[in-house]
C-alpha cells in the first residue's frame, strides 16, 4: 500500500481492509514507517520508533483496530520496558517497569504501537518545543506550532503517519493540538477513562486520557474500548445504553446550544476565530438545533489560583521523584526555565494551599453547573487564534515568575482549562479555516457524562464540513 492510498482511510477503514485481507498489518506498518522516515525530519513529531515492531501482535486478532499503526505520547501512558521521559532532560532514559491500563486497552484493540511522540517538558505548555527534543512543527505550516501538550501526536496524525494516536489532557492538551492541526480531540468526563494502576486521578482530577483522531467514528470506537473501568478505580460513571459507535449512527435530538466567543479573562480572540465559531453556530441552527448566545459565569481568579497551586505542587512532586530515580539535580541544567519556576513555587506551598485549591475547584464547578441545566451544549473557540509561530510560547525563555508564564500561555487557550476543572466532557472539532490556511477548532462542551452528545453533534458537523477530505488534501501537498 502506498502513502496516497493509506491516508484515504481512517483507523476504522484501515482495520476493515485488514479484515478483508486486502492489506496486511505488516504492510500498514511499513507504510507508516516510510512516512515517518520521509516526513519527520521536517516535522519532528516522533521521539522514537521501535525498529523491531513490524506488524500486529497475534495475541489480539479480534481487536476492532487490528493491524492499524499507532503511536503513544511520552507521558502517563506506560509501555512496560520502554522509555517514558516526559520531554525532560531530568527524566531522560527512564524505563517503565509495567504497562498502564490504558496501554493494555490500546493493545486489546489490536493497534500496532510503533513508538513515542513528542511533548513539551512535563506537558506544561500549549506548544511542543522542548529543549530535550526541539520544536515539533505543524503539518499545515512547518513554521507554526502543533499545539501542546499532545503536539507530537497531533502532528503525526495530521501528517498521515498514523490515523490516530494516544493523547491526554490536563488543561487543554488534547483539544489545543486538535485545533492547531485540524483533528478531532475529545476530553472525556472526569473518571470516564481509568488512569490505573498508577493514579486514581491525574492532577487532582484535571488529567484525562484518550486519543487524537481524524474521524468521529474512530473517537467513538476508542472511547468504547477505554471507558471500561479497572478494578480499584475510585469512580464509576454510568455508560449510555448503547455503545458510542452505535449512538453516532443515530440522529441527535434537537439540542439547545449556548455559544460564546467572549473570554473570562484578558485573551484577545482572532477575528478569523470569531468568524469560524459564528459560522459553526449558524450551521448548528441550520441543522435544526436551538442556538443562543450564552455562557456560564464564574470567578476566574479562583480557577487561576487553583490551577497554579495544583500544577506547581504536582510538578514539584514529579521532579523530586524523577531526581531520585535518575540521580540528576533539579536545576536549570535539567529543567526549562518556566518548569523550574513552577517547581520552585511548588516547594513553597503548604498543605492548606492545596485544600484552598480544591475548595476553589468546587466553587467554580458549582458556579458553572447550572448552565448545563438550561443548555445541552456550550460552543466556544478551542483556541483564541490559529496555530502561532514557533517560539511564541518558549518554555525555556527567561521568566519573571511562574505566574507570568502561566498567564502568557493561558492567552492561547482561554476556553479549555475550565472544563478540566469542572470535569465536563469537551471536544475540539476542526470546523473552520483561517484566511491563511490554518485549521480553527470549535469546542463543544456537554453535561457531565454525556460524551454521546458531543459525538453525535460531531458526526452531524463532520458530514457537513468534510474536514477529513480537507486534511487528506493537505497531506498530499
């Protein structure tokens, strides 16, 4: 199979070809590997390809995506015996001694995991440009960023190496790269996907696992596979009465959608982005949904304080553990400037600070919750502007303080972190394009536990917008 044929299929389509014996998993892996070798010297999305992986694992012949090439982001999702370096010089060379539950779920799907994708250090940026690995470039324009922190996975999918890739989201790290690279990026409800056995919750509930894809049906299929709880999980969320893959074939009911392009803090919105969200709202109305300008209200200062405390304390704890594991010091020789500033702040925090952060999260969540009693969905921009030039959000640039860096990167994603705080599911859909040819993502947010509403509206818009054809055309340039 050549590259031009390969990129015309999403993961579901490729798996169907394998089942029909029109192509083998080995041929798909060879095509994917060739694409990486040809394109990645320019894009730098891949940290490591495992040379011994040449085809699917025969242990999972009944997996729904048997034989489909796949990549994993280099954080949280562990593969036993493989490196997990978190994009940092501090943890360079660390090896995982077990596989995570999500990794096992990806294996059961029959996916062929070929290697690791790039991320910013500790996943702590809206762009993927680490000192350890260098910048990851956007396949739509290599002078632009691919987003963060799942930027390596996003670039790999958007360039056509693989039809889907692992990603995770602690403050927008799935949805931001999806918006930058023209992909589907779903952040699930808190507790929907297990983080076991290593974590009950990631970053006190902010961090979630899933994938970046090109199609709604691939997202639904992966969600079906990963939303099965692991014994010992602290939460069990009720699943819908049918599979997500079955539900997307149904026409969604008439939804009440609130939409806004107004931020809750100072973050200018690009005119092309405003226009794209207005167009998306108009399309939803034409599809028969009720659409009104509306948004939830909350105290942003409470959320900002909570996020800084949680990120700083979590990163400080990580750094200490990694330093002990590698024997390397916590210093500017092993960590980037913004990362180090946040870690140093974390070491100044007291137990009462963390309790205050958790109280703030509760207060913000209680303020936002009533909005979703009146509205089924909220529509916002995914990012304030299309993908920006590389270097705009340099994590290793000298920083005045941890707060200045936090506020700087937050101007790119002013609509995303709120729903990590509240736990609502949210998706970025590539419904728009800027005048200079860059994707613009529309974020839809649903009631807690209602991922099916996001997937069903996504399926409607996918048919109208045809974003996969647009993406394939860019791959073939």
